[in-house]
C-alpha cells in the first residue's frame, strides 16, 4: 500500500527507476518512449550527463542559500544568459530582469502581483483587473487558476477564485469563419481584447495574459500570424501590461528559445518553467522589463512577493547547464528538423483519419484534435473518457503521449499533445507515429 497521495487515487502507476535518453524505464524493465516530455518538460531527455555533472558540482560547493541573504553565481549567470538570449532573439526586446521561482504556477502568481504592484508604484492604483482567454492554462494555484480558462479545472474552486475577464482565444480551427483570411480572423480575435478593455475602463486594467501557443488546454494551438502583434499594439495603446505565458511553449519547444520571437513580439512580462530546467530540477522564472523593475526599485524598493526556494542555487546551475546545451549544441535546429518530420508523418498517418479533426502546432509542440465527427467538428462525449483510454493504450505500448480534455464552447473536447525531447532522431519519430496509431485504434 502506497502512502503517496497520488492525484488519481484508483490508478496503479508503474515505478520509474531510470532514464535513458528519450526513454523512461520502470522497475519491471519496461521502456517507455517519452513523446510528451512528461508535460512538455524533459527537453533533453532523461539522462543528460552535462546537466547531471552541473548539479553535482553545484550541490558539492553550495546547494542553497536563501535569497533574502545572498545572491549566488548560479542565479546571476543564469539570469545573464536568459537576458542575453532575449536581447539576441526577441525583436524590440523589453525583457531585462529575471525573478526565479520553482515552477510555472509560481511564475504566474508572481506576474499577476508584479503587474498590480507596478501600477501602485507609478500612481495608477485603479489598475487591478486582469484579462485572459477562455482557452488557457496558467497554473493550478488560486491566482493562476483565476485567470486560466479551463472550466473543468476551475469549477470546484469557482467561489474561491478572484474575478478575471475572459475573451475568446485565437483558435482558427474552430473560430475562423468560412472565407475569412487568417489575417482578418487574427484581427477580429485580437479586437476582442480592445473591446474588453474599453468595456472595463482602461484605467482599471492592469494586464492581459496569454500563451503564444496554447498548450494543455487546447493541444498546441498557435496564434495566427499578426494576432500577437495586434495584441501588443492594443496593450500599448491602453497602457496595459502584456504577460506572455511560455511555461509550456518556451525554451526552444517551438524551435525558438522564446516562442514570442517567431511572432515578432516582446511582452512586458514573460513566464518560463518546464524546459528551463528540463525536469532535472524544479525551476521557473518570470522575466520582466526594466521599466517595471525600475518603477519598484525607484519606488518602494521592494517587490512584495517571494518564496523560500526562489533562486535555488542547484536548480539555477542545472537550468544554466540545460540552456547552454540547447545553445552551444544547436539543439533548436533539431527541433526544427524533427518537428517538421514529425508533423509530416502525423499528417501522412492521420490526415484523413475520421476522428482526427486538426493537426497543428509549432516545432516539437504538436497536437491532434480528436472529434466524433470530422465534418461537424463535434467533440466526443465526455463520458467516453477518451483521454484516459488513449493514455492507457499508449502506455501499454511503451509510449508516453499527453491526451487531455480542453474546453470548446463550454464543452470538453479531446486532443493528444506531443512534446518529445529535442534529442530525438528519425527512428523515434517513426516509433511515436506507429505506436500512437495503434493506441488510437485501440481507444477509439
Ligand atoms: N502555464 C502553462 C502554459 C502551463 O502549461 C503550465 C503547466 O502545465 C503552467 C503554467 C503551470 O506550471 P506548473 O505546473 O509548473 O505550476
């Protein structure tokens, strides 16, 4: 009998005991090809020698020093690296400071509080509202859940959530009208933000938060070209901070270290986690502009937020080793190559499948939307529990993929997300598609 409080109380989990590149191995010696990086985390696979060595070195000299007393070389070096990459890669980059936390939800909480405190510091105390999108996930803590749009995750806790305004996502597969160009659709979707700001009164709005590529709630849905540029412009015209949540889609997963670079847009605040430490240590980060930082530095001088493990030296050292591997070994080129190969193979295998409505994504963040009827795009009934079945059938075949239910017009829908490590080769691409095909055939 296990004393671990597992999330799914009736599940019998295999015991993971070892990693071997993109494979996980359980205590029975069974091997699982990790085609989803857990939850888009393990971008370097499970046994990277460089990262393990960096962790050992840091832990041997100094594992942890509380951030209220010290900074560390590991934290300083990692922040320098991230800002240098942002400067090099994001057009008109605004990001200049890095606030380290332990994961994605903490990064979202920090961003919401930073946005609020920024407006207090600059003498605009009426700005406290946050606008987000209906199809979004920003974390499971109460602040992050409040701005997230996944109804299933929100429902039990609704009375405890803070008020937030939700607008439509940018979801071309379902929302682009027939005959409407991508550009026109992107403008229409972005203009919902302006309408919401005007409706609330721009003097009350602090921030808009969105994922450049929607991950867990929608299965790798990128914005159409031009959408984020217009969002940036709307935020600037109304003095609203733009928070981009790259917890899942950032750190190279789309083929760019920062997903927003591909859209040509710099946020005021960017959230990072998952691929930042690649699962070797729990770490997240909130990057923000000098303008926001300096308002606090030149005002109260104190950001009223923090956690015990922020800037954890061993986590920062691991993340720096991960980031250097991505950069120095050109791994993002492989994201482009294998991402295109995987997408092409998915289209060849499932492009005409009666229950695959859409194949989408960027780089090695790809999704299939599963529908009961391809012509009407009607989702499967939630009672079918398709997600659980696909996951079970895939695991039985030694494949880890990420089937999830999202929210489509207030109803649950199904998708399978793939987010394999950046180190995969053509043989892994073939195996993923073959086993996924078998799992879908068994589950549907
Ligand atoms: N933001 C996004 C876009 C995510 O995908 C996630 C996790 O899936 C989070 C935030 C929350 O991150 P964490 O689970 O590390 O708290």
